[in-house]
C-alpha cells in the first residue's frame, strides 16, 4: 500500500468550545505533529472529520 491518491485532503476538528480548526493533511505527518500544527491538544477535540475540501 502507499503511494496512492488521497481521497480526503483536509481534517476538520470541532473543539469542545464549539470552534473549528481545518488542517490540510500532509503525507508522512503523525497525528501528534498534526495537532501541534493546528495548535490544539487532543483533550480539546470533540469531533474529527475527513473532508475533500473545507466548507
């Protein structure tokens, strides 16, 4: 596996305070690195969603 085309390009984080963060996915990036780039902590996340493009 690997080397394929990504169906989803963005991850939408809905935080417990009701705000949203949209992060473009990067290959080879860990979940921890993604959260650091988004400036959020795992405990702040209410919901995560993969989307092709942000609304």
